[in-house]
């Protein structure tokens, strides 16, 4: 249990979430998400251990995956690439409510396997959409408890097989290491400043377990990660 960061601080605001933030730094942040996620978010491991086994059940069938809150768009693009390399047919829909992130996604190389949409999970529920797999990266720490329960319920209703929410676990050690190690790597962006704010806003394993519905599973993942998952 953290001591310095003993209390979650969900009311803090990240710089990139401010509508008047520096557009150059914002664009650099979106570009650098692929680096920081590649280093810390473990999506290759998650793909290998949890997503690929579902794709392998019926390898000739096209499966569908929804990414809620795609940010810089790097994660759905990476998962699409890994699935293609493994010979699977995976159609990915990536959604984001931030207009600026959606505009950034338009600048990414077009892919027939990944569709970026400017909408919310609530919109998709109203449309009665269904996906084999639903994932999300670094969304939970932006939400209060009520909105967390809402998005979990929406993700559960949208998925037919598996839901995975991947986020940071708040810890003193993780905060200190990120503060030191990220500064030389990420220049002229919000990666370090907002990353430190994000850690302060994140849950501990105990906190997330306490608010998550009983049929969801909370697991730790190295380094300083939490995976909240639901299997139908």
C-alpha cells in the first residue's frame, strides 16, 4: 500500500485533457504513446496470453475487437498487426470521445482492419453493437466510481467473450521511477507530467477490487499494472 500516495486523487486534471493545452505538445504526446505503451502497458503479452487464444478457437472466422478510448491509436494498430502476422482475421473498432484524438487518428496510415470512430461506448450500446473482445487502456483512472461502474457495465454488454481494462497501479515506487526515467526519454510533450498525474489518479489493487463487480477479476501485471477483466 502506498504511503506518499496513500489517497487516490481523481479530481486532478491532466494537461492534455485541457482544451487550451499546447497543440504541439499534445500532438507529440499522441505520437509518443506508442513508445510509452510499448515499454510499460504489456499489450503484446496480453495479446499472446488472452486475445490470441480466443482468435485461435475458430481461426477461419473473422473476430471483432473494440478498443474504448484509443488515445494515440497505437494499441489497436499493434494488435491488428500481431493478429495478421499470426494469420487471424481480426476487425478492430477503436472509439474515442476526444475530438482532438480523433483528428490525430485521421493522420495515421489507413488500415482495412482498424476503424477509428468519434463516439462513446454508450453510443454503441444504444446501437446494440456486439464485439467478441472489448479492451481499454488507461481509461479507468480518468473516471469516478459511478462512471467506472457504468463503463464496466457497457463493456460487458458489448462483449461476447472477453473484456480487459488495462491501467496503472498507484504506488510510491512506480511514481518515483517514472519521474526519474521518463524525463530523458520524452521531450516537448505531456508524457512525464501527465504520467505522474495519472499515477496519482489511479487505483490500487485493493481499491479496484472493492469497487469492481464481484464477477470481474483484478490482477497485477509487471510493471505496476492492473488488469481488470471479465469473461462471458
